[in-house]
C-alpha cells in the first residue's frame, strides 16, 4: 500500500497527505482549484487552510481526478459529506474504466441529508464492489493544526474487514501519529458525525458566558443521547467511549480549532446563523448533521433533548436562552 490518492486538499486532507509522504509513501492529492494545485506544487504551501505549514516537496497536487487515482492502491476521501456521493460516482466510473480495485478510505464526518446514510454506505452504493478492495473509516480526536506541528494524535481505522483496517494502520503510524483498529464502522462513523452537534451546543454555551460546569454537563448528557441513537442504528455501545466517540467529542467541544465549536460560539454571541455560515468559509458539518440526527431520532423514537433543542435554534428560530431554559425545566429523571 505505497501509492495513495488523497481526494480533497482542505486542512485535514492536505495534512494527512503530508503525513503519508513523510512516512515514505507516494502520494497525489486532488483539488478542483487550479490555484491551489499551483501553490502546493510550486510553493509547497496551502495558505488558505494552514498558512504556517510548509508541505513536503514530494507531495504532488493535481486537479485531474482520473490522473490522481490512476494506479493508486489506496484512495483517501477527505471532502465534505455533501460531496461524497457525487465524487464517489466519478471515482467509481474511472475505476471501472481502468479495471482497478483500490482500498477506499474516508476521513469525512457526517450523514447524508435526506437519506441519513453513513459515508461508507454511500461509497458502497457508488463504487462497485469489484472496484474496491475494502472500505475504511478514519476518525478520532484530531485537529489538522495540531497534526501539522506533529502533536501526539490517536486515530481509529474502522472496517468490517480487519485486514483493511490494519493496512491503514500501518500506512499512518509514526512517532506522533498512532492508529487503533476497530471493526465497528457503524459506531465510528456515527460518533464522528454526531459529536459535531454537541460541539455546536458547547460553543453556544461559551458564547453565552456559561462556565465549565455547564460544558461538562452538556458533553456528558450529549454523549448519552448520541450513544442511544447510535446503538439503535446498529453500533456497539463501547465504541462511543473510545477515540471516535468520547475522544472526538471532547476535542471538538473544547477547542477553538473546531469550526463547529466556533460556529456555536458565534450563535451564542447573537450572530445570525446565515452570517455564521458566511463567516466560517468552510463547511460546518454539525448544522446538516443536526437535521439528520433529529429526523432519525423521530423515526427511531429515541429521546434526544439536546439535539432537539439545537434543531429548534438552527431550523425553527428558537432563542438559544429559551431553549436552554426549557432543557433545564424538563421533568426530573434518573441518570
């Protein structure tokens, strides 16, 4: 597994590509933006996303998707959830034409609106079985900014095929990047998606001026409700106390690097949602995932009061302080 195509040159995609190059792999990274291709290939920078990082000169960027994935043993998707189906369709057709069967890995976090499908389910539908050797979800408590400076980071590689997960583990492991395998891809993908919802709430509490007690309560009860929904959807409960569950929840709910936390923080300060989205300049996965989780909870009849409160703020114009008051005044119950 020495030849890798990374699809998506945002902060996380470009950093993962850089890690793989420094680990000795042959890596091509794809982006639609011609200026970004030129910058990565000539200046070895990606200033819009990570202005201080100098990328390895061996990293090759291209805006030609077919050229990016040709003869690659691994294809790593690191793009917004909303683009997964369209890009997977294109990749599937190219792989069919070339009669190739790479390992498909994704490091995206979300659920598809409307269908509520996990990313691996979308990939399964769009890339024929004969054109993929396996599907792996790559997720855990990680910020591109910290991996870029080689802070210690631990990630989970999840797949129903443990051999495929171990292959990804071997590709990424080094002195600062440690990978664990997990066969519960359902739980890993759902934990990665749902934690962004709670991060919006954590940011909002900070923006409103609440302290550590409130944030700890939100994360704890948030974990309880996303675990309930996850288990109802086929995940293993223990996955939610692992790296892709509570680990990712903690880092996303407490860090200024998290765009979901930053979005919530702005909402808490009274900035309108449309302005928050415009200010961010990058996809805020928690907004669309909240809608999907709310709808799933209704279908599964799962009690998710925090998710419901955030939905009311995002989609029904409810005042944040009113939503919090209603949460606090719910009927008392056992933990």
